[in-house]
C-alpha cells in the first residue's frame, strides 16, 4: 500500500532484557527490557539474536516456545549474548477498525449466542435460541379433531387451528383473552355440518369485527381464520371460505321406499312424493341418477249390449328410462344413453293414475292414463281403448293417442272394411320413444299398445266360423332390472273377444279376449262365454286395461271396460 509521507511502522518491536551465558544453560526466559514483562515472539523467524558478535540462524541455532528461547548449543561462559530483538508480537495486532473484519476471517463455530444482539427467533408465540434444537410450528398448528358433545367448550391458543365435528351437536370455541396484534385462530368444518349444528365464537372480552358480541359460523364446510388487529376491531376474518369438494362424494337422498342393491340405493315411488337430494356428489363418486318413469295405463272400452262388438284394450303408460353409464343393472332396449345429473334440491315426484274404464252401456272412450314426472322427464299416460258400450259415433270406437296408443273397438267390417282406427303411441314424441301404437280394430277389438310392442290388430275377416272371434293381444311392455329384479312394465291391455254374426246359440271357445303382459289386463271374452268384462291393469306397472267382450251370455246387460294400472317412478344411484 502506498502512503503519502513517511510509511508508519507496523508491528510491536521489543528488545529483550540481557541474558548471561554460563556454558551449560540452553533455555532462557524472554522479558521486555523496558518493563520486564514477559514477551512471546510467536516465531523464531521474527527475531534477531546475536552471540559474541555473530547473528544466530533461527530454527537451527535456536528455537522459541511461548516466552522461552532455547539454544541448540549452550553459549559458552566466555560468550556474550549481545542482544535479542523481537521484530513483531503476534498478539499485539491492535483493535481492527470498524467494518474491516470479513466473515472469511472468522473461525467457524466461534461466535456464541451471547455475542449476538438477536440470538433467538419467535414463531406463533414460541421462541427458540439460534443453534438450539426443538419443535416450533411455522404457520397454523392444527390440533386433533374436536368432536362436539353439546356441552364441552374449546379454549383456543394463538397460532392453532381446530377441526370441529358438529355431526351430532353444536359447539362453542373461546378466543384467547389477551391477544396481540397478528395472533391467529383457524376453524374448519370437519364434517360439513356447521349449518345444521353451528359453532359459537365466544369473544372472551374482545371485539369481533368491531362489535362487542359473540359470533357464529353457520355455513356447511365453512373455514375461517380470525386474526387479532387491535382493541377497536378485535378479531377479524382474514380467511373466510367454503371448502370445495375434491374427494369422492356420492349422491345422498330421501324419499319413496328405499332399498339397497350392492353399492346402489333404489327409491321407488308408487304415489306422489318428493325425491330430496341432500348431497349432489361429484365426478369422483357419483353425481347422476338412473331413472324409470312409467305413466298410468289407460282404461278400456265396454262391449256392445245390442250387437257383436267388443271394446278395445287400453294402452300401457309411457315408459322412459335412463341409465348411468357406470350403473351395472340390465336396462330395457328403450333406455336413454345416460342418467340425469342432480343437484342438492327437492324434486317433486308425480305418479300417474290409471285411466277409467267405460261402464257397461255407457258412451265415450276408455280414459287416458295420467302422466308421471321426475325432474325433466315426463312420461305420457296411455291412450284409452275404443268403446262399443253405446252405439255412439264412429270416433268413439277409435283407440286414443298417448304414451302408447289405445286399441280400437270392433265394428261391422261390412260397413267399414278397414276397421276402426288405432291410437298412436309416443305421443307427444320423445327419444327414445316411450311407447308403441295400438292395434287396428276389426270384427273383434284390438289390443292396446305397450312400451315394447304394438297392440295386435283385431280379426280382420268377417267371422263365418268360430275360429275368428278372439280379441287382439296387448303389446308387450319393457323389461328392466332397475329395481334389482327383471320386471316388465307398461304392457298394453288385450282387446275384447267378439260375437259371431247371427249370434249362434251357445258359447264359442275361440271368442276369448286378447292376452296381456307387463301389467296389462286381459280382454273380456265374447259370444256367450263367461268373464265378459275387461280386466284391470296392475297397479304401479302402468299396464293398460283389457277391453270388454261383445255378445255376452246376457247380451242386453252389456260388458264393462276396466281401469288401467297406476304408474311408478324408480330412481337409482351409487351411494358409496
């Protein structure tokens, strides 16, 4: 380093006190010639030693250790130790100037905590010295789950978080009584039940959001972190959020008659009610339901008192089914490609009643079944069967349109060779179709349409022999296992059997009513056979009623149609 003027002397130069040789002593103690204090050279290399006018070779002629010099050969008694000069004292370096000692010059591990102005750290109110070992929580220190029992309270500690399970009871937490600015308390809804069983926040003498009143958490899945600010505002929520659903959640609901099949709940509604969804689930669990909605089956037409003609079969109620892609049950061929997504709300359920059959010797057509409804799914009631209980007008002999179409009544093909018109199914139209057409009327009456098949047409030739008097069969229903058992629903009713022209005396075995399946009723028998009245559809199947036979044993008494079967709604979902 360059200096202006004279370069300063650096080091602690010391001349040692005189030493006297005796010819045997090799080690001498070094002292300062000025004050007699002991001196430590640090190294022989920073010394000048003269004996009898000869400068000694350091390290060879002598060595030093601490404050002593040792000659390799003892100076003789006649020798003179002229002088010993120390050219620098290793310890006498003086006090370093401010900001001149770098970190690299410090020996590792030599700075103790008592030399530091700040020798500990504090997190969440807990302090620990630097270099010490121990547990300290950075952030919220979450505690074990607190299960509310309705009486025990929880006194909170700053920096801690609490999972509160209020499944069975409400709970009260008590905030710290002497908080400092920045203290936090976290509360989380363990079971998602804070709306049912609240958590009361006892302020413990401090304000909550500036108000001197206790607070409450009353929303399901609510998570709140309170932070203390000052005496005016007290505790304020710095985090206030409703937890989302990130794990597997499943649909949960009530309503109807509930049964279980494996991991699936099945709700069966045989009358009006509500499907109440409390949890809508999610994709990881379940959030859709499979469904079957069957409308009421139709009533059937009456048979003629004054002639040969029979009443048409009532149609099965509209049949609509949707199956979740993951649901393992065997669905009908009419199933929609997926179920319905539900939300946590109440779904009113409508179950359609069966249509009314025509009384003996009465006008009109068989009554249509009533609609059944679940959510966005409406199934139309079955179309009523054509009637011959009263001569009436031709249109009353037709089958009616509906979820499935009603069967037409019998008529004199000499007058109307094409017969009476059938009712059309899938009215109003939906996809997949909810039902089939009824059968076309002939000399006998036709069967009502079913969910799975059209009603059979009636005898179309003029009956000149006993083999041509049977009523048309009802259309088959649809088979599904949504209720965990293969079951056929929404079958059409059979058409009534006719009487032979000229009313041949005695019963004719071939004049039977048409058969029916899927809850449909069989048609009444004709031409002097017993059991002339139509048969009712089965309740909660949506089956159509069987039409009444024509030309009964007591002709002038006539034969009555029957009522259709009521509908049904079945909802199914994965619950675990």
